[in-house]
C-alpha cells in the first residue's frame, strides 16, 4: 500500500519532536513498542485512519487488485513486480551506505547492474541466481541505526501501519528515489504520468502479494487494527534484529 505524499513529510516533521534518541547500546532502538504495553497514545486518531483505509481498501483497492490478478497473466505480474523491485535498489543502496553497511551496498550495486543489463531493465531476476540477494532497507531503519527511537505508533491512511520515525523515513525514501527526477526531465506532464503509473503499479503489486493472507487475517481477527499493529511491530523488530515468537509477519509486510 504505497503512495507518495508530501503530507507524510509534514506530518512526520510535526510529530518528530516526540521521537528522541534512546538506547544507544543497540544498533537499532525501537522504544517500547515490542513490549506488551504498545506505545499508541494516538490510538483514537489511528483508528479513524484505519477505518478510512479499510473502507478504501474494501471498496476500491481490493476489487481492482482482484481484477488485475484475474486478467493479467502471471508472467506479466511477475515482470512488473521485478521491475518495481529493481527500481528500489538505488534507495536501498543509499540507506545501506548511511547505515555503514558497505558490503550490503556493494551487493546492491551488483544486483542493480546485473538485473538492469542482463535482466532486461529488471524484468527478470538474475542476481538471485548468483546468490546476490536483495539487501532491502529504508530510511526508517537508517534513523534507527543512528539511535532514534520510533516514537508513537501511527496508522497512515492508505500506507498503513507505521510510526513517527518510519513515517518520516517513508517520506524521505520517496524523495530519494531518482526516477521521479529523471522523469522530470520530460517535463511536469511526464513526471505526473510516471508518479501515477508507478504508484498504481506499486499498490496493485503489493496488494496482490497478500490478497489471501490479508483476507484470512481479516476474517480471523476480533480487532483487525490491533492485529495489524502487532504484526507490524513484530516485522520491524525482526528487521532491526529482534525476533518474537508467534506468527510470521513477513506474510503481510514484506514489501514495506
């Protein structure tokens, strides 16, 4: 569930004051969100955002995604997903550099070059076959590596579960992607068309990846908002090197 709003930057900037540096003994710190008492002081607002997002998903995004999955050949879906994944490599590279993960940054450069050239613009995943696995990361994790705590949990409309730090990170990642600026050389019209196409493709691809899993979670949850919050926190904890017993959060947020 991706979209590229400047609003996120404004929202995160306003709330960033609640997110202070903490727990520098760990490379990443996630405040107390992995404890039973989840830091969600904005829960009333978050639940309104969740309700709006859930309505939009059920009314618009999920039906369109199911049509996409039904009519688009699997081969085409895989090519689109691969291209989008390859387009994310420059941002992964930048964040790995900022985190001091130079080996991962080197792997990312190799992946991008191989998949772009040999994989025909990223349509085919060739690098994985050479044991050059994707080094996915984001600016939220970069901030964590610098010692920033997560701040309160946020549920951002359309984007979904996040936190103050990760909301800011998402906005920075959107601004760091080079493709928007490259499209801008074709004029504002070309840039707008690119943003619409890339955002739409990202939404469809990411939503298609969890169609059945999300439906099952929705049907089995007494409180879907709380369940998504818990899964998101488990997933981010796993990314920063902490593990929690229970369900596998990768099923839902592996494209975060």
